[in-house]
C-alpha cells in the first residue's frame, strides 16, 4: 500500500462504527419495534460519537443531514402529496389507469416501467416517486395483483434514470470531474438503461411479487386509508360532478416534466449569462415545477370538475396528514447518512478500493458501491468515486470516460438499505416491513447495479 491508500486506526474505527450503527438500527426497529424516526436519530448520534466527531458537533451533523434532505425532498413530498390527492379525488388517476389497463394485463408492468422511465429523465427519484405513487397504487387496486408487480418496474425506471442519465446531479458531477462528453454519456447511458430497466423492472418484478406478496390493501398510498383521522375527514368529502379529460390530466401530470426538461435543454444549449437561461433555471427548478403543477391541478382537477375553493383547501390539508411520518423518517435517514459521511466512512471505503489495483472501470464501480453502502447516498458515492478515479482516467478516449461515468452511476445505486433516505421513502409509501423492503427494493437496486456493470464492461471490450 502507498500512503494514500493505507488504512489508519481512525479508518478502521469508522468502518466498525458504521457496521455497528446499521446493526443497531436493525435491532431497534425490527426487534424492539421502535419507531423508525427515533431509531434513525439514535443510530445517527451513535455513529457520530463513535466515529470521533467532536461531541459538540454530533447533533449539528445530524441536523444538517435532516435539513439537507427535508429542505428539498420534504417540500417535494408535500407538493407531490397535494398533486396526488387532487389527481385521485378528481378521477384523473382512474382515467390514466383506464388507458394503461387497455390491452393485455401482462403488458401493464412494461407500461409502468416505460412511464416511469420517461418521467425519470428530468426528475429526481423522489419527485418521480411522489408523482407516480397515486397512479401505481390505483393500478394495483384495479388489477387486483401484487403491489410489487407494478411497483418494482416503476421504481426501476426512476432509479436507473437517476443513477445513469444526465441531467441528474450525480452523472453530471461525474462527467465534469472526469471531463467526459455529456452527449456521448447520455447516448451510451440510454443504451445501457433500456436493458437494465427491463431486467430490473418487469423481469425482476415477477420474482419480487412472489417474495413480497403485498396486495393493494397493504400498499400504502393507502397509509391514508389506515389513518382513522384522515379516513374520517375524507368520509364526507364532496365528489366531483364531472371527470377531467384525458388531455387535461396528461397536461397537468406532464407540466413539471416539461418545465424540467426545458431547464435541462437550456443548460446544454444556452449560454450561462443568457437571461433566458436564468428564466428556465427558475421555472425548471423542481420546487417551482411541482408548485406550478399543483396550482394547475387546482383548476384541472379542482374547479373544472366541480370542486369549490373551500373544498380544495380542505383536500390539500388532508393530503398532508399521511405524509408527515414519511417526511420525518426520510429526514432522519438523511441525518444518519450525514453522520456516516462526516465521520469519514466514505474516505475509509475509498482507500480500501484503491488498494486493489484492478481495471479502472471495475474499480470505479466497486468504489461507488462501497461508498454507497457506507453512506447511503447515490450522489455522494458518484461524486466521491469520480474524484478518486479522476487521475487514473487521464488520457482515456472519450468513449471510455463515458463508460467509467456510467459504471460509477451503476455502482451508486447498489443495495440501498437503512442508511438511505430512499429506502425509507419506498418502505413507507408501499407499506412494507424492513425485510420486505430489502427483498424488493434493495435487491432491485442490486440487480440494476450489476446489470449496469455487465453492460458497461461489455461495451468497454468492444469500443
């Protein structure tokens, strides 16, 4: 080992503490049945203290992690819940599902994967999930099949696009660090994404549906249905006097995607100093795009279908009650991740990976995998792995640089578990236990990561 890869006592300490912190979470949640928010908070403080973060900064690290997630994802979850509530109550979700259910039932998972992949092009995983959940759950109820049969294809489409494809932040950061070409990476990324989504989505979804036989009743866009207060509040909700048209429904659901795609295009084609670029940066920001969609939905799914303004206000208020718990758990997951990052677990993992001396592409994937496992963040794993690999990639052809970026992206989605806010988001939205979430979501992420490695390595050999 050279000095840059040799593990010091602190590295060993943080790795042991990270493993112990994850074990503590499992103990608290699975065996002691402690609420996930409290367990994640306790686990975060344990990791912070054990990793050697100064005592006066341990809670600050946790708070920064919670704030970093909730300051962004929390707002999106709230706006997505509002949009989903209006979509469902107006009958718009029924219209979308009616169109999707046309044709053979066997094609439904494939349609779900396609819709999720299209939505996932401009959107972060969390935004796409909160937009898709009402449609997925209604399709599950209507098809009377297992939730994972449709949920896994949707999750796979979103996750692959988030990990592999610019303009998502991880791939864009890796492209910048490694000086890869955006257009070439996008093209190769889409080439790899299609078979990866197929295998990790509809194909793996059949297996996941058998391993996790959760039906429509247990799936938890229906957390609403299990919450007596919300159910009571909704019992006397006025019903729409007419349904929205399919065109109006599609326009409302696609409006945030269109705005974000416009921003992505302006990032590529417009000069940074252009006033038009600044405008697109504003209207294409996910917070504005979803807010615009909610305001539009108050017309297309609200007044246009016969709801009065007071009724809309009540529905929007009701939409927030079921997601409060989800937001707290997701935020605490961000706090746990931040404690691992600040404690130095990511750096220790990187040293181990660099010491192996293997193929740059495989090494890039392994570094991303290990940092993902340690920190729970796909973006942190992508950025850190790209920084570690940077010097090893100097002088490579542009095609190989793009493949290294994609290999890093594939590794960054490997086996999401209890230190990933996305894990808790999926668990809560689908009403799963931790074991069920691991057998479905975590294994799906692993399938996507391994498929990404196989395909990038295969292209590496022929280009």
